[in-house]
C-alpha cells in the first residue's frame, strides 16, 4: 500500500527519475510561507545568501515545519520507505528578470552519499511557469549512473561549484517542470536537471528539501541530518535539533555546526570552506 502516490506514479518515478506536480499547500498557505520568508529577507536586508541559503530548516520554525509536512513525507515514504531523514534544505530563488540559472547537473556528484537512494522535494513558494526559469528534467538520465562533471564557478550559476555535466542533453529531451505555488516536484539524486533565467516580473522561489533513508552513509565527513519520520536504527548521521524560535542562539549554533560539515563535504578538493553568496 502506498501513502499518497499511486503504484503507477511510483513505477513512473523509478523509470523516469521524477514525478510532478504534487499538491502540498493551498495557494493561501503557499502565500503565507512566502510572506514568512520575505519578512525574514526584509529583516536581514536581502535574500538568504551564502551559508544561510542552506539547511534553512535549522534556522526557521516555518522551514522546519515544511520539511516535516505530512503530505511531502507521505510521497517521500512511497519512494524511500517509512524511516526518513531530512539531509538538507536549500532555497533556489531567481529574482524577477534575473540571469541566474542552474547548469545541467546531477545532484549526487559532490554530495558524498553512499547510495542513490536520495530524493528531492522541490516546493514552489511562488508560481514557477516555464518563463520563470522552471527546472527541466532529462527523463531516464538517473539510469545512466554518474556522468562526468566540470566546475565553472560561474557567478550567475546557483550551484555550489557551478558544476555542469560534460555531455550535451539531446535537443528536445528536457521536460519543463512548471509548478503552481504550493505544488512540488520530486526528483532522483542522479536525474540530470537544470534551469534557465527568470524573464518574468515575479520572483521564482523554490525550497528544495533532500531526504534519505537512515541506511545511507556520508563518505566524506561525519555529517548530520534531522529525523523527520520513523526511526533511525543506523546512527550514520548526528541528529540535528529543530529550531524553537527563528534564529535564536540554539538554532544559529546548530545551523553553524551543520553547515560547516556540509561545506566540507560539498567543497572537498577545493579551497572553499563557505557556501557562495
Ligand atoms: Ni540540483
């Protein structure tokens, strides 16, 4: 028995490497999450950047609440099983009429995780039509296993290293992932995906939540993650505490510790120790 997805949708996920759209929030709920993010941005004087774009669920109660949203977890459980760790969260925001883009890449490339049993839930905080620089997926590319990548460190590229796959995606093979505010897409950690610039007059705001089953191991560093459903019988990750209040001292300390570990893993082999702006 599946919890949310149909058996056919799960089978298609295994075959294509993705599934969308899944309705998670009503339009009004999505608006209220967006408002909470934008209140923080106003207080901080700009969009979340650098280390603050990552592991956001350790900083803000609303981001933690969303990482534990039962609808998201039901869909994730249908793919990876009932024991679920939230490994990371990241905002991928493209301002109105901005050149920011994401090159074609596979998420798994620098993450250091031992298996490809890793799923991303990408939740739209605002409508994400194709023209806003919606994601594009290359169906079935997760079955090609790891493809070689090169680092570009392009400043308009939202990825940690500006990494891109060293092969061309055949023309016409990308599937546009247009989403309405409150919908999510799900994708496999080896699925090649990318996205173009935002040519619309509104922001495109995506909250990417990465989930793993507890048997997965981090091969590069002693890493941390948050148990969001079921049990952890493996102890491969130090378990992270959720924030009690937005940006309180305990939340900031837990976030600093967790992000230092991720930066070490993701930037291994480079001279970087912090996430880029
Ligand atoms: Ni990605």
